[in-house]
């Protein structure tokens, strides 16, 4: 008809305006997309949708992209219409059409994306039927997976809240489960998008929370948890049995310690799921966790993922070290990671969460978290070694705070919770130690912790207590590892500094750390005693349980220890201290005795022997010097003397296995001989008589043990029971006597008895010194092929600390360090009140400096060396002047130069007089013994120095100026101008 109207009847177009066939529209082709759109919808509700027609429509749209906006507009309007009419079947057709458009017209998506997102929003917001919302989730999922770049990132991110609300729908019917599964599937697609394009949504916390809700739903109600919490917390969580053989093959769970560790789960592939798995929200939640792990490729993103997980577990109170949500999620995350570094990062961040405000003040939750961390350590250790031990420092810090809180605890419940926390930390440290193959980072961490040991008593004790547990734990399972290396220098320096701490408990603790590391398993049952608080009694209980676990013994029934039993152990440990008990036949001493038996016949280090760490000669010299300085401190208690003796014996064993220098061996005998001479010297008034008696027993034990090591017998030594507080056992070990009343130590009555005893012993032993020295020299001469006379001369010399120990770059006699210690020691018996008066502060400053002289050993004057000034005397003189300077009041107003110079001259007058008198005596003494050539050369040097001094100052020369060094700084020039 159109052809006829155009060619045969051209006039009809303008004349017959009423004829529809002759209108202009009839000459245009029919719009095919409308016909295709009409065909995709069935005529009635009973007919099935024609998928072939949908594909045909999408093919048409791909070939004619300019028609896509009209097609999308029609689909959107039709969807709104069917939503109003509740025609779910037609809505399904609309969703399927959009899915086909997404897959077939991906390059033309820009033409229909707005319409698509509007339809999805309407579907997700539909409150009437769950099927409609499922269609919206499925359509959005297809859209997310079709993305090739981040163009529509913000559009997808805006849908997170809507999908998360659907995933939180409750109910167990099939529609609710399908809705949750579809929404979780959509969230897994969003996680895929974040992994693929390295973008993290702001609402990641919501995705994490919903994922955990669907990952492992909690079958117990909150009331059930509260009812079961006391039994679980106070009984089950203190189980101390060690899993040695792992899980049983074929079992679903591995039960280790008090933790149930999951076996490796099967990794899910979203494209290979069965129909049942597709409709299971737990499966999609696992896929979300897998993709969260993929997203956490770096430490920053790992923390971004784990932080909301931890907070969500805090909110849900799911920190339970049994088959719980926290154990399941964290264990599976470690399994899903491809490398050991990421697994250890999960562990480190978990331990770091202990500092979060949600759990920081709750010891029970902290203990649960640490038990879960223990399970992760076991899991990581089963697949490799532990290289990153940074979390160990956090564990030790929390252990220190728990020990300190134990000492401050006033209620039984608080005490029990801290004990549970300490048990959990110890177990975690033990499992961690089993996976460490390189101990150097651990030693560096210990040295760093002890580098700034607090001067406050309680904090210092808790710090040293945490290091004791760490050292014992590591030495129990790493004895072979420790025996293959030299004792770490940095840690040794810090240990020796801790041995000079003013608190006796800290000093003894430093010796325990030293003993635990030098010979693993040698001292792990030695009691950590305290008469002040129960914090250190709990350390004793921890070490005892640690020993029982490692030896394979069981505690109670099936390895379960109740909290009441822990309290009984602590009370027993406190009672031991009060009654002065000590175990004479302690397993530590038995172990040491067996080592001596093995090493006594060895001649070189190549023979098989016990596991002992090595020392170089410089370290041995520092140790001997440290023992000397410690023994010279008159504030020591019998427990400190016991610790010094034990460390001396362990050091000697290590040296015995090394075949050391002959002079070094001589110093091992020279040290106790010098202590013996000082203890028997009636004119040596630096020590009290009771302490002199204590040092005499110490020197006797040292000599007896050294003699046994080098097979020296029949030494004329004092009896081992002269002291009421300490004795010497059959294997020559110093020990605290049972039920010794240490409160009487150092009292007036005790000093009188000690003075009488020492006077009697001095008369008996006055002629035995020469016999003792000759016996030692005779035996050592056969061993080292040295002259007896040379050995006698070396043994008769007074022991002096090594120069590097006192003046070296790592000097342990650190005056600034000791000054802080002395200032803090005066406040130990007070309530930590600080004076505000400046005069009192000046007096304290003066006393703190002058009291440093007690750390400088005062040697008895020998007739052969009485004319030579000792290093100790010189330092005492310097400290005396320093004390006056520190004690002087310093004005805040500036002083003229002349007044300051006069003050310096006044302070130096006394010192110059002392030096002048000494030089005068030296000049007279050496003038009769030295040759004339030496005298003439000395006079020339003295004359030259005098001339220089006269030219500089214009004053007559003085003898003491001969010792002055050339100026090294402008301050020295100032002193010279001030004639100081």
C-alpha cells in the first residue's frame, strides 16, 4: 500500500487525509525491538518465559546499541509495573533479561547501567516477597562480576548496606536461607571486586560482621554461655597437658592442650559449587573469608581486615578457646594463607589485640585470647618454623603486668583471673619456643627489655619475673639450639647490670635467667622466692608446672588442674619462704652435679658432653668481675649469695668444656681466695661480721666446687655449717638452710655471734693459707704444665676486676645507671612520696653520688703493694669530690667568672693536697730504689712539665701537675684557668 501511494497515486497523500494507509508513518519500517520486548513476556501467567526470545533481543541490542536506552527504559518501567502488581514471574523475566544484557552487551553497558542499578535498588528494597530480593541480589552479583575496571566502584559500594541487611535476615525456612545465601553470594562478589581492583570499601566492617554471623552460627544462647563460663574458665582453661603426637588421622579436630584446633578445611571454588552448597550461606561466608585473606596481601590490609574481625568477636563475646567462632575463623584464615609470613602476621595481630580497650582490663578475656593464640602457634608450627617473634615481647609485657597485678590483688577472684592469664601466657610461650630455630632475635628482645630495667621495685620484679619464665620456657625445648652458640653479648651485659640492682629479688632473678640459658634444664625448678608478695610465688608455680609438663608427668586427673590447686601451690611457695625452706637436693643441683661428673674427666671440648652455652674469654673475665663486684656489696642477702655461687659454678662448667687460657683458670681460684682473705681480715670493716661470715661460706663453696672440677683434693677449708643461713651440700652447692629465720640476718645479736665465730676461725686458719695455695698450685701445675712458683704468685695476688668491665665502652659500673638505682633504693621502704624542698633534693643528690663508692671494691692492703695507690682508692677520691659538687646548692642566677673559678679552686684544694702528699711519698720511696739514670730522666721530665706550667699559670710548679693530661676540650682549659 505504501508503494502504491508513492508511485501510482501520488496525489492521494495530500488529498485523502482520512485514509490511514496513506499516512507518512506507514511508510517507515516497524520498530523491531518493541516486537522483541513484547515477545519475551508470555501472554498468560501459565506460560513459561521464552529464553530464546530473550537471547534474540540481546543480540539485536548488541547490533543496534542506539536502541539499548529505549530497551532499558522499557524494562525498567515494566519492572515497576509488575512490582506494583506482585507479578513475580514477570519480574524474574526482567531480571533474566538484564543478566543476558550484562553478558552479551558488556561493551555497551554504559547505555543501560543506570537503569539496571535503579531496578536492583527497587528489588532489594521490596518488602513484600523474598523471591524479589533474591532476584535483586543475583542481578547485582552478575553486574559485579562483569566489571573490568573501577568505573562503577562507588555505585557498588552504595549497595553494601542493603545487601548486609538482607544477610542478617533471621529464620530457618527455605526462603530465608535462600535469601541469606544470595546476599552472601553478592557480598562474596563484592570481596572479589575489592581483591581484583585493590580497593577497600568503607563499609568493610559491615561485611565482616555479616560474614561472621553466617560463618559459624552460635548454637548456644547467651544465658547458656554465662552458665557454662565459670566451669569453662576456672577448670578447663587451666589444663596443662602437652600434645606431643598431634591429632588422630581421620578425626575432624585436633585436641591440643586446652585448645581444639581445626584441621585444614577444604577451599571452596565459587564456580564449582553444587546446588546444595549454593543455597548454603555458610559456604558463601567461607568464600568471603577466603577472599578477605586474598585481600590482605600486606600488613596494612591484613590489619584492616583483622581489626573489624576482632572487634566483632569482642562484641559477640566469642573469645572462647574451644570450638567457637573465634577459633574457627582465625584457624581457617591461617590455613587459607599461602605463606608463613601471613600466618605469623595473623598471630601477631591477635596478640596485639590484647591492648585494645575492649579487652585490656579483662584478664579472663585476655587469657582466652592467648589460649586461642596458642592454638594458632601449634598450627603454624606444624607447617613451618616461627621466624617473627615480635609478639613474644607483647606476651612478656602482659605477663609482667599480670605479675604486678598479682602483687596488688586484694580479692580472690582477681587473683584467680591473673593466675589463669599467667598460665595461658606460659603455655603460649612454650609452644612458641618449640617453633623457634634462631634464638638471636629472642635474645635481642630480652636484652632490650632488660636494658631499661625500672628502678621501681614492683615493676622491676615483675619484669625480671617475666624474663625468668621466658628463659626457662625457651631453655626447656631448645637445649640443642642454645649449645651451638656463644652467649649473646648484649644480653650478658644487661644481665650483669641487673645483678647490680639494689633489690635482692631482682638480683637473684638475673642469676636465674643466666643459669637457665647457660645450661638448659639445669635450674628450672629453682624457687623464685619472695617474702613481699604472692606475684613471685606464682612464678614458682608456673615453673614447677612447666617442669612437670616437659617431663611428661600428669597433673591431677587427665591433666586438669583447678584454680584451687593453683592457690594451694602459691600458698605453699609463700610458706616456704616464710619458714626459710630450701631444697637441698633440688633437681637443679642434681643436674649440675651430673654435669660436673661428666666434665671432670674431659680434656677438650671435642668430647661428648652436656649441652652448655659457650663464652669467649672476654665474657668470662666480665663474669668474674661481676661476681666480685656483687660479692663486695654489703647489702646482699643469703639468697643473693646462693645465686652468685650457683652462677659461678655454671660459668666454671662452661669454661671447663672450653679448655680456656691458663691465666683465666687461675682467676677462678684467685676470686674465692681473695674473698676468703677479705672475710677473715679482722681490720676490714666495710662488711658487717654476719656478712663476712656469709662471704666466707661463699668462698669455701667456690673453692670446693672448683677443686672438684680440676680434681684437687684435701684442701684445708672451713666447715660448711658455720653459718646459720647457708650451707654447702654434698655436691658442693651453696644452699639456703631449711627453716632459717632470715629476719635475724644482720641483727646486732647475729653480728656478735658472727664476730666471735670469725675470730675463732681466724686463729685456726692463720697458718693454713699457705698450705691451701700450695695445694692448688701443685695440682694446677700438673694440669697446665706451669711452674709452681708462678702459680703461687698469681694466686696470692688480690683479685681485681677486669679493666673492660669497669672502664670499657660497655662498662657495667655505669655511674649514671647506678646513680638512678641508688636514688630509687632509698624510696623502696617509703610510700613513693617525693620531697619538694630543694635542700632535701640536694642532700639526696649528694648521698646518691657518694654512695656509689660501695660498688668499688676495697681490697685489703698488701705489704708488697702498700705504697701504690689503687684504682679503687683513686675512684673513691674522685667520687668524694663529685659528692661535694653534687651536694652544693646551685644558684639559678648567673655567676661571674672569677667567683666560679674561686669555687672550683675551693673544691679542688683537698684533692690537690692528697695527690701532693702521695707524690711526695712516691718521690722519696723511689729515690732509694731506682737507678740514677731513671732519676735523671724523671727529673728532666718533671722539669719540662714545671717549665710549661710556670709559663702557663705563672705559679710555682707542684708535683701533682705531673699527672695532668693535655687538655682535650674547652672545659679543661677553663679548669686550667681556674687553677683546678
